[in-house]
C-alpha cells in the first residue's frame, strides 16, 4: 500500500509539472504572437515606413481639424469643437498593416472608417442631435482627405531562377506544386520543365556558300560539250525532226495578201493638196501679222 501511495503521489506531481510547463510554454508562444509592433504616423497622408505585418496607426491630433470640419458640415447642431478636442485625446488609431511587399497603401476609406469608430468610442457629447449623421459626415471628410503609402523596410525580393537552370519544384514528382503537373513550356525547343527558357539552336547543319570560291567556265562547261539547252530538240525550225533541210515545209504564218491600189502612182502629192497647203499658209501669215500689229499699237 505504501508503494502504491508513493507512486500515485509521484505521478500526480509529474502531471502537475507537465501541465504547468505546457501552460507556461503556451503563454510564451501566445505572448510572442500577439506582440506586434505599431508604426505610428504623425499625419493621415504621406509615406510611413515599417516592418512587414506591423500595425499602421495615426494620432488623433492628425485628424483633429478634419473631425471639426466634418462635424460642422453635418448640419446636426454638433458642437464640433468638443468633438475635435475629444478625438485629439486619442493617442493611436489603427488604420491598417504593412503588407508583405516592397510598397503598399492604406486607402482613405479605411482611415475614415477607423476615425469614425474612434470618435464614436470617445462617447463625445458634441455630436449634435443626430450622432450617426455626424459620424457619417466625419468619415466622409476624413476618407476624402487622407491616404497613406507603406514601405516595408525588411522586404526581400524573391530570387529569380538563373537562365538555363530548372526552377525549384514542390510537392510530389509531377513537377508542379502539391503534385500538380508543371505548366507546359510554350517556347520553341523547350524541354517542358516550365522554366520559360529554351536552349540555343544549332545552325551548324545549314548549307552556306563559301565566300571567294569561283568555278571557272571551262570546268563548268567542258570543251566540245553542248551548253545547257543546246542538246534539246528544236521545234518549228528547219530540220526540227533531227535532219536539217530534209522534209521541212516553211510557210508564212496566216494568209496575208496585198490589197489592190486605185491606179495612182504612189508617193506623189496631187495639185489640190498643194493648193490647200498654200492657202492655209497665207491665211496663217495674215492672222499672225494682224495680231502682232494690234499688240504693238
């Protein structure tokens, strides 16, 4: 009985110690995960630098005047000075996070919604007769005037694969992520590994002309040998059948005949034609003379 009691006591002690260790370890892990840095911007517009995953926040003072203007324009008889002073007491207003990229942004719409909630949380009594309408006016005013650009200071660009090497593959042997088949290589001559690189082409087997090499005419056309085209049969010429001057019937193409003349000697200029030419020359000379005299006068 005594041995059993000692063993039970020891087992309980070990169990309690293990539970304490698990709780302590869990607390450490939870604390490390929950503790995230906050990058505080002094204005609701411009550029803010921070680490990847950091919370981006603004101060209430940076939007004090925008809250004042939004409350004044709401038309709800809001005490806009009171609302502005209440938001100025807020130290931080979370508006977004720094993304895992070289550059990002926090839109004005997100900032306006965050400021609206922050003003509502102050429970300010200066929101007028219709607090929701005043808050909507404040959100619209802030959203139209704010916007942040984030820069991740610890961002590292992914390394590109070296040309000619195979890109790393994950999951299974199918060549793609999680066992999926790799994307086909659409480039000419690709090896289908999905890297997007094609091996260089080999043009060594293409025929090319050697510069400066000329063949003498005597080599191309030896003596006492017919030139290209001389050995073929000739058609339509005397001796086209291979025996020159034998059996050739040469005739004129068509049946052309000379027309009969009217009996006048060819090439003679008749008297009426000669008289007509002389009269035309005289009339032309008279017209030219009259035109010249009129131009002179």
